[in-house]
C-alpha cells in the first residue's frame, strides 16, 4: 500500500509541475479581451473540446463528489481530495486554453473574460479543495459561473457538453 501511495505522490508531483508551467497568464495580456492573438485554426471546435473537458472534470471530480459528501468520508477522503486537486489544475489549464480559442473567434470573443475569471477562481480554490476546507458556497459559485459561460456559448450556437474521456474513447474504440 505504501509503494502505491509513493508512486501516486510521484505521479501527482510530476503532473502538478508539468501543468503549473504550461502557458502564460491570459488575464495579464496587455492586448485586452477584444484583440485576436494570432491565428487559431478551428477555434470554435477547440473551444468546445477544452471547455467540455474542463466542465466534465469539474462535475465528475469536484462538484458531484462534494455534493455527495465523499470529501468527508473517512476512508475515501484523502484520495478524493487528491483527485479533486489534480482535477482543479487540469480544469484551470483547459479553461485557459478555451479562453485562448475564444479570443481568436470573433463570434465567441465575449466569453474571454468569464472564462479567465472562472479559471482564476478554480486556481484560487485549488488549495482549499486539497486541504478539504472548501465550502459549498465557493463550489456553487464556480458551478454558477460555468453555467453562465455554457449558456452564453449556447446563445452563440456553441453548446458545451461535459466531456470525460474513457479508456475506450482514448484507445479509439
């Protein structure tokens, strides 16, 4: 059991290090949310992919387990918190990629600020999630922000679906 825990910690540290160094902050750009950042091919499609992965990870690994009380279960508590913390890193990364995609799309450009706001909120909640001290109000606020982004995207003809890749999907079957 300790070797599994040690291996899990090594993998988590490597994943955290890799994800924390990915990309620059989109919110600190001096060009402003209305300016396009180069050419992004298939920006709407990439937006739907990245946003769908972020929404799916939030719902599957953070929001639903919290609402089900899994974070307070004595036997599953630590593993669930580690999964949720890693999911928060992944969600923030995917939301930033989605923000870069909407920035390159004249149709979806208005979603840039809400996407970066929720990415920053997830980033600030990551410590609270992993320590087990996140409150229902904070997670409900993130859920509300994600719903708002989803509604705005649907209003522009781009409905976001929760995506969670399974091993069958990854293997091509």
